[in-house]
C-alpha cells in the first residue's frame, strides 16, 4: 500500500498544541466524522485570530489533505501544497526570530511529515523519504525546547517505522530505523484517553498490519470505529487487515460497508471504488467464488481508460488482470 491513505488520516490530526483544547477536540471530531466544512471553519477562525501561530495553517493543510483523499480532487492537492508552503515559511520565520520556538519546530516537522505521506500516496517514494529526513530533527528540537510536547514523540515513531522498512517502499533504499522504538512510542498514545488517541490508533493499526499482526490491526481499527462508525479510512484499513490476515468473509463484509460509504459521500470516486473492488475480488477468489471475483475485477479493468487521471488505478487494473489469468 506504500505510504497511503490509511496512515494519512492519523497524521493529519497529529497536532495537539497551538489551539485551545476545546478547538482541538472539535476539529478532531469533525474531521474523523468527515464533516470537513465544520472542521475547516475552526481553522479559519484560528488563522484569523493569530496569523503568527502556525497551528491554524497546519490544521487547515491537514484537513485539505484528508478531503483530497476522500474526493481525489487535483485542485485540493494544489491547495494542500500551497498551505504547506505557507506553514513552512511561517515556522521558519518564527525560528529566525526565536531559534528556541518549540511550536515552530513542532509544526515545521509535522507539516513535513504530512508532505512526505502525500508524496508517498502519489507514488513518489524517493521524494517522500527525502522530505522525511528533515522531520525528526525538528521534532527532537521541539522536545528539547519543551518536553511536554509529547505529540512530537508520535511523529518520531512514525519516522522510525518507515525508516526501518524503507526498502519495502523504495527498492534498494536502506535506512536505519527501529520498529521496536516506533511501537514503543506510538502504543501508549493509542491506549490512553487523550486528544491524539484516535490518531495513534490508526497509526498503530497501520503499523501492525504492515508488520503482520493483522488481528491487532483489526482490533485498533475497531476501537476507532466505535467512536466514529462511518470513518472511511478506518473501514478501508480494517478491510485490508482482514484480507491480509485471512479473515476473508469479514473483509468482504467490511468491503460492502466501504462501498456503501464511498457511494454515499463521493459516488464518482474511482480511486476508492477500484481499490475496494480489487481487495474484494481477491477475497472472493480465495474463497473459490470465481464468478463474484471476476465481476469485481472486470469493473476495475473497465476503468482502464481513466488510468492517467486516477491515482493508483494503473496498479489496480494491472492487479485485476493478473488475478483473472488465474481462473
């Protein structure tokens, strides 16, 4: 899956400083409920009230990033990059005036982490890792200036995890990272009732799935879905973990929920639908239901003319064709 959308929702809410606790909770909950207009209104107010505080810009960029993955709108991608650039410029300006500005270090690191995940989703793995190299120094500087910024530890854990598995995302890229350290940093946040608990639950679910603990990944997806039942990112991540863990009937049931939610919210989203059909097609095939599998794969292949327009669609078309050859 590379650095894909299952991680992105978590990263988009990995900031819990800079705005009031009430605003953090409201923006977080609106975002995980996918009520983007309400969440963006909070960031607009934050930017207007204090243009020198990078929190509002960071959160707005993060929400635009989420909305882009839900709708796959190229104009939203442009908006994300523009907001990211503004956030970086503001943080660097603040650091020129005060090199010990913990929040400037924090948001500079976190916006670069979001940018890296976006590049990963665009299948620009090497560029993503180049950006990733600059994340940990900023987050470590934030912690050195203010040890209470424990959110930075979550971001460092994400960096450690992807560095440890760099070769899986960019062939031939070998980096030193520690999965053990990554899980040690992320797990406590996922298990504690705090502003970042939902973010850490998604992050940890993704990490567990990638590390082969699919039952653990499903468990943490379930915890988040207990609070936000229709969250499409958690549903898609749960479906993938169920499929990868051999829970094929469960994966198909979750896949039906995913399709229902995608059709309700963004019915023209060929990216999300084709991804879902491929996973469900593979589950049907492994259950011996070849007619149902063929129907899913044929629907993906029918969209091949849109391959240049839809992220990841060429991969899904190629995978569907390969599976059809097995019948």
